[in-house]
């Protein structure tokens, strides 16, 4: 199960875990989709200068994102994608929002 925490103040996204299912480790399509969205967000906020801090490990990403309308728009777009995945695969992804 992938759990994703989205915190508003300060803006932070923390993802833990892996989606489970048939296939080799790292080959689960839901896990790949979540990773793609989160690594795209990481690259975008880093390129824009809005990345405050990042921590990465196997099955773990913690992104702290600085303030700003552009960064908030990037986060909103990725969160929309994550929520769509969670709606389609509730057994694989759980999202928790804090602060709004």
C-alpha cells in the first residue's frame, strides 16, 4: 500500500510504501505511476527554485516545497493525478490531507 500525506502549511508531500500485486518488484504499474508523478513534481519544483528539502529512499519520498503560486499549481496538478489513481486503485493508494 502506498500512503501519501499532503500537508498545506508548510507545503509538503510524503509518500511511503509500494503498491503490491503480481509481477516483479518495481514492475507494478500503479507504483510506477505514483513514482512518475512524484519525480516529475520533484524535478519541476527543483527547476523552479521552489524545492525546500527532499529526502529519498526505497519506497519513500518527502518533498518540502516553498511558497508561491507556481509551486502550488504544480502540486495541485500532481495531487489531482494522485487522487485519480487513488480513486481507481483504492486497495493500492491512500491519500491523507492535512490543513485543508
